[in-house]
């Protein structure tokens, strides 16, 4: 993976984490998916990105409400990226 690709993925992750922290109800998974496919991502890429952010503890996923919520560690990481 090139440096440019790493920076692009960091930027995407930061944007997702920040969007999941805007409101206490989190961010609807459909809205995040629509934003990503609008930029050319596939369903598999969406699932991979979201699963990675959840696995590393940056987001939590409420499967009943289909929402994602930023964690404190996710916000700390997002604040470091691009700083």
C-alpha cells in the first residue's frame, strides 16, 4: 500500500468516526454506506472499513438500530490524524 493510499484510508476513517459522533444517536449505517458508494466504494469495501473500525475499538455498532457510534478511543485517534 502506498503512502497516498494510507492517507486516503485514514481520511475516510476519520470522516466516518467524526460523523458517528455528531449526534448521540450515532450515524445510520445506510447514510454512511450511501456516502461511500457516492465516492465509488463497493458494499464489500464499506463492510471492510466498518468492520475494521469496530474491531479496533474506534466505533461500536448497534445492529438493532443499524447505527454506528464513535468511541473515546476512536475520537482520540481521529483527532490525531491529519493534525
